[in-house]
DNA sequence: TTGTATGCGTTATCAT
DNA sequence: ATGATAACGCATACAA
C-alpha cells in the first residue's frame, strides 16, 4: 500500500534512470538508449521505457548526462547588451535555431568592456558549453587564451576580420561607413553633422566615413558624441545640441536608426523639414524605419540571418557536420527612403 | 622535458580539481573549499591553491559541481518572445541581477502557446535549474505539475493573480484597462478605435476597457485586431484600415506603444493632427514614448523592476534568505503627454 | 539488441 | 583546518 502510493506521489528524491529501469524491468543503460537513441532499441522496448517514464515522472538530469558524455548541449552567447534593438533579433534567431537543434542558450551581458567580457566568458566556460557566440572581434588576449584552450567551436558575430578566433559571421563596418559617405556626398551634401555612440563597431563605421570624406574637399563635419545606449531620446538631445551651435547642416549621419529617428523628431519639432532642410540617415533598418515620417534612409543588415547562421555553424561543427564556409560576410544594403 | 611542457601546454584533458590538488600538494576537497568557501580555509592554503589554479589553467566544471551539490546556479527564464520591446528590459534586468548573484540565465522562448511553454519547461527542467521565471499566469496544467514536482522556486511575472504557482511580481492588466477607459472618457471621447494584439495579457486590458465602457452610454468603439508581434508597421496598417472604413474616431486606444506610434504616423501621414483630430494612447512607456511628436500618452510599468525583483526573489529563496512578500503588485502609472 | 563495469569531476559526510 | 570515502546520475566501452 505504502509503496504503491509512494511510487506515484512525489518521492523524496526525483526518479533517476535506475528507477525507470526498475519500473520497466530493464537495465539503466537500455533506458538511456531508448531515450537518446531510440533507433538502436527495439520498438517494443522503447514503448516499455516510455511507459515507465510516464509512470515515474522521470526527468533526465543533463548535469549528469553532460558530465558523462562531455557534451552539455549548451551554447553560451555573449552580447554587449540584451535590451538593444540591434542585437535582439540576432539573439532571438540564435535561440530559435538552437531550440530546433535541441540546444539551450546561456545568455550573458558583457557591457562594452573587454575585461568584463573576459570575466564572463571564463565563468561561462565552467558550464562546459559545447560552443560559444561572441559579439565583435575585439577581445582581450586573456579571453582568447581561455576560449582557445577550451577547444570548443566559437562564432564571432557582427564584425569582420581575416583572422577570427574560429568561425565568424558579420559584415564590414568600414565599408558601410564608406557607403554612407559616398551616398550622402552623391546627394550633394557638404555640411555634415555626425551623431555617434562610442562603441567599437560604430567607431569603425565612423572611420569608414572619414576615410571617404578625406578624399573630398570643401566639406565640413561636426561630431556629436552620445553615450550608450543609443536611444531615440539621446538622438534628439544630440541633434538639439548640434542645432544649438548655430551651424547649418545639410545632412546628419547617425550611428543607428534610433539616433536618427531622434534627430528627425528634434528637427521636425523645430520646424525643419526632413529631408528638404536637413537630411538624416541611420543604420540598422530597425523595424520602425520603413514606417516613420519620413521613412528612414538607412543601411540594412540581416540581423536575423546572423543569428540563425551563427547557431547553425556552431551546431554543425559540434555535431561533426561539414561546415561550408566558416567566415561569412553577409554584407549590407543601403536603403534609400524618404529621410535622405 | 616532455612532462614539463605538457604541464603548460594544452593537455589532452582539461585540468581537474585533482590536478590542481596535486600541483598544490593538497587534497582535492581542500582545493574545492579554497575555491568555494575560502573563509573556512587557511589563507596560506588559499594562496597555494590560487597559484596552482593559475599554473594549471584550471576551470571548474559546474556540471560535476552541480551534480554533486544539487545546486546548478542556473535560472531558467521563459518568455513569449525575446525580441519584444515589452519584455526585453525585464530580461536584461534579470540577467544583470543574476550576474551579481553568481547565477547564469538560461533563456527560452515559448511563443504564446501554453503547450509550447510546457514542452520547453519540461526540457528546461532537465538542466536542474535552481529557479525558474515564467511569463504570465496562464499555464497548462501539465506545466504546473512539472514545475511543482521539480520543487524549485518559481516567479511568475507580468501579471497578477491571488493564486500564483509560487512567487509573483506583476500588475493588473484589467485595472490598466479601466484606467485607460476612464482617462479617455474623462477627456470627452465617445468614438473609439481599439488596435489590439491577441495575447492573453492584452486581452485582459481590453476587457478592462470594455468593462468601463459598459457603464457608459452613447459611446461607440471599433476593434482592429493585429497579429503579433506588435510593431509600428502593424500599428500603421491597423490605423489605415480603421480610417479606411470611413468612420470617425476621436480616440484610438492601442495595446502597445509601438502600435500607438504606428497609428500616429498613419494619422499624420493623412494630414490628421494628433491629438486634435484624433487622440492616441498606448501602453508600456517604451523609451521612445517621451520623445516622439507628439510625445505619447501611455501607461508606464516598471519593466526593469519586474526583472530585478524577480531575480532577487528567486535568489533569496534559493539561498534560504527571508523573502518579504512573495506576491508583488508593482502597479502602473498613466502618463499624460501630448498624444491624448 | 541488451547488459556489465567503469568513469565523468565535483561535493557531502564523516573523520582527524 | 584538512583529509578519506562515498555518492551525485548518467553515458562510454566493451561484452554477450
């Protein structure tokens, strides 16, 4: 009587493989196989196991499983911040693809400091993830040592380099900067305002712009630096400061769409018409870009694909599948809409 | 010679506690203590251990540690979607607070289906998380059984109920609906358009509005349902459809700020003035709400605090600390700005 | 197709 | 303050 009810009710300790095995009249390892590799187990046996699992309320212990198999089915993802419109689609895409492949995502925030990133990665490594996604290509040497030593697949995202740690999927920020500058110059603009955040990748786009600017004469530009995170509010403030200087700008180039939209709001609130009085261009092609007034001219990057591909590369490599190209430039597109 | 280099170079297998112990001339358990509870170990011994850790490049294995100690230092977080402006600040807050407390975050996406959520939670449980954060209060009975059986602390967020699974931090969507309706009615509006997404919590706010509407006479309202996710683009489309019906609306109530901003853009693009010709109110007080043209009238919820508190409640309960109140209504504020 | 023996790397428990 | 021993729950390697 007592035992019968104990078997159904919550036991002191959660049921293990052994409990299931006992209930099914099999050995633990057979139960393990029935659960993990049902193809190599007789269907009848699998059925018996499933029944026993149901009966016991068994839930596998992946800590134990991972320890024994040396595969955790865990992917660590490190981003500068989660609540950032730029990265969030990529994160979602990673999560989705990983779920399809039966991995779980360990998500961590590194801020924009390589030291913090290194700390985070070193503790992350103690989870024995099967792979890791890192944002950007600028890491501390300590981090590189750690990660390389862990000997797990790595994907760096959101940037490009000929010398990635392992795999990489991103695009060239400098080329985007070049494209931005050429486009605006092509529109005849000469007096620029630049609204910019201080992160590494934005700096690269900035450099790309300046490199093109340097080949032209007669143009002027004014920098306005805003702190992270890049919000619409910060864009408005920066634009306000720029306009308060009393200078004239024919065009404002922003390091992100949020900043750009903020700049547009500020310009409009002062009665300036966009793009007639001042043109504004952003970066990111965030979801709102196409439906603002005027719609935002910007640079589109397939943020979703970055995540989907990163997860795929990782899972493929972990599972020993052939990985076609391990360094992927997904490129970008300048989308001309109404604002510039 | 060979051994000397082997010790420094990457060994076939990563160093274990035993390797560190050998290098330090101590027993593994002492090394474990020096690392986890340095206070109960002689300072000199701790120093020796740290040196040995450095030397060997030891990285703890939390799979093994978690298995032995039955504490994984893992918190599972389940949200309907990651790339959703509503949840993302909460997620970031959870992550930040958890990092402070030395936990890692396992983040999963459930969509808006209770069945999917149940599946996800049951696989998540196999990681033996020390606690779990669930979005909302509507879960399948299967999920409830699983979670309760796992006997781990649970926090439900973003909603309110007198009967949570365990702990809860949220607010009343119905009351927000009430407040929304009263505010608009107070402004003298009589002809409403409602732009709404089909998720559970939005439905509650909708109900809250209708309950108040029911107590008034002479008002009319038209529903416009939009699919998830709630984007600015969807808001524009819905507003366009509403306006194309040829009816007149004095006010539009939207289930989110993004939808509201979309509605505003659409109205403005048709030459309608907001709020003079049509008032618009949203929900969420997303970061852009205060700086749009006109600034958005909306309902503010402390999304950050929800996350921070959820993580704190969980960590406290896990660590046996006293938990003051395990059901927290963080309330909301209707913020009147320019759009309504 | 199923089972046996063993080890994964750590911590709990009890001892000294 | 430190150590010896025995789990923790599962999968690998090999055997039958």
